[in-house]
C-alpha cells in the first residue's frame, strides 16, 4: 500500500485561507504549514499486486 499525501501548498489559495480561518490562524507559519514538513491528510492507495 502506498500513501498519497496532501500538503498545505497543494491547496488553492482560497482553500488555504478557508482552512486557516477554520483553525483560527492568520498565517500558515503558526502551524508550520509553510514548510510542508507534515501532510495535512494522507490517503492510503492499495497496490494491485497482479500488475
């Protein structure tokens, strides 16, 4: 299984703004999102072993 990671910089500017409003911050540096060190979300992707 592989993981597909979504980072803050992957979001459109409007989505970044809405996310920051939702968590109560005004600057991505407050959550260290400006460095993209940790993903905001990780989705597992199953690998088809037969291919």
